[in-house]
């Protein structure tokens, strides 16, 4: 523990300068990422840092237990990652529709500084409603138009904090947005998974509009809000790959009608055992001439070896992969007195993920 504290202290004494982290942008041909003003290729190799082993979301403990965040960022860097995806709950950042929570915004600024010091880029995902207890009653009661204005205000507030830092890789407008179907819905949130609600509806009623019309109008409103404060950093939307889920179809958010103002495609893939070929074919549907990032992946339904095969086989056309880190190293997971099969699976994948870091980030992908 003493050695860890010394290492953390040294990082604070001799931090990575923000100037040494060039802003990540899309290449001139629009097909991949590059560093700063150069043509040097940048490949994303990161982790989702959404919650800890106890299931607590980052913005529920990052003020009172900041040292945990610092330690975790150190461990993430040791995994060979160059990017961290964080998930911000709207209810933690807004006290009212047009009133930000300044303490949360200040802590976000602190997180950005930590990222600069550690040399880790941030994928900032917003508008989360993962824990229903943190969703304001007034937010649930808003109309679609009011809700979108609130969401736009959230993004304008966040972009104002983050606009000057090159450690910000991108803004992800919402995790896995969906739309109403043929019939009106009554709940803004989708199904529950392990006590969390990761899926959110943009509308409860299409009201005669096409899905493309709704998605485009929403994307444009969120992008406009960000661009009021930040005209530099990349913007994306992390989506469920319905082409993979259903085995056919076409992308919605990354269709020509909707995705014009999104800088790159972000998709969430959990390949199934024995179906890596199917996953690769589905992933190619999102190779639309823009950079492509697998923004979520984990051996949830397949072995760690199969997931590694999926990553390796997609390197010819993908530009990044983001897995998960939940605050415990492989050694800590294995050494736990109450280690479970899930702990063993996570530990094995973390070790494989770390072993792949160098080859995946330094070998040209296209």
C-alpha cells in the first residue's frame, strides 16, 4: 500500500502535461483517428469505468472518496489503456432543468485534470439515468420538448467545463438510446439489468414522425448545445447494434439520414459463444466511412479467448475497443476471500486485455 501511495504522489509531482496530450481528431480522409496536427494514427484501447465492485456509480462517491478514483486511474493506466469511458448521471449534475449542480461540475473538472496527469483520454457519456433513485421527479414529468431542452442544458454545462482540455476524447450523447415503437410508451427508461437502467427512450410517442426524423432532430439539438461551448472535441452516440441483435437490418443513428453530425460510430458488442463470425459481419455494418469504436465489450456470453479473437479479427476496419474496469485488479479479484466465478472471468479477461494493449494500439489498423 505504501508503494502505491508513493507512486500516486510521484504522479502528482511530475504529471503528464496537458500539452503532451494532443487533441484526438478525425483524419483528413475521415476514416480514422489521429493525434493533434499530425497524421500519427491513434487507436482507442480503453475501459468503461462506470461503477465499482459494489455497484456504486462513479458520481455517487467521487467527491467523498476521491483517493479511490486516483488509485483506479493508476491501475487503468497499468492495464495499458489509453482511454476511460465515464458515465454521468443527469440527476447528479442538474438541480433543476436550468440549474447545474456546481459541486458535480467542479468534480468533473477535477477528473479531467486527473486524466491529463495520468495520460488517459476521456470518453464522457452523459444523460445517464442508471439508478432510478437519482432521477429527479421533475425530469420524469417533463414533456419530450422540455426533456430535450434539459438534456441540451446538461451538455452545454458539461462542455463548458471540458472544452479546453485535450484529455477529452469525445462526448457520447447518451448510452444506448431507443425510440418508442408503433404504440406510445409510458416509461422513459428501458428494462432493468442488475439494478440499473442503461437504456433510455428519446420519445414516448413517435406522433407520426419517422424514427429517423426523431433521432436526427434529437442529435442535432444535443450537438448544437455542445458546440455553443466546444467546437473541438468529437461527438458520438453509443448504440445497441440491432443489426447484431436481430441478425439483419440497418443502423439508425449511423444512417445517412441521422448520423451526419456524429464524428464516429460507437457500438456495444457482446459476442456469443460460437458466433464470432456473426459478430464480425454485424460489426461491418457500422463501418460507414467514419472511425468505428467498439465502445463496450466483455466476455459475458463467450470465452475471453473468443472475445480476443473478435477484437483481433476486427482490427482491419475498427479504430478502437473499450472494455470494463470495476475498481479491482486481476490479483485483487483472485485474492478475494469470497471470489466467485464472475471474479475469475473478469480477472482472466483483464490479464488478456493487458497483454493485447501494445499490439492493438501500435500496429496500424487500416
